[in-house]
C-alpha cells in the first residue's frame, strides 16, 4: 500500500466516517494529519485498512482510537 499525499489522507479520514453522522469536518482531519505528521498518519491508515480487511468493524476501530 503506497503512502497517500496530505490531501488524500485528509479525504480518506473524512470519508471513512459513518456517512449518517460525519461529526468531523475536513479541517479536523487537516489538523489531525498535521499533528500526527504525514508518515504517522499513513501508518495509521495502513493499520485501519489491515484491521478492516481482517474483519474488524469500523465502529470498533473508531472506539479504540478515540479511547
């Protein structure tokens, strides 16, 4: 999985939210990626994708990350 650009990462995290709720705006993810740094944000995305591929539900992953 190749690393995403800053803009692609922001879009990835924004669209990964539950569509019905979308409690966070794009600017929230801009700040997140800036705070984490591009490399760490890409690593987080990779971890999320792996967990989803392994059958974990997005809501569980989101809850763990929020804790």
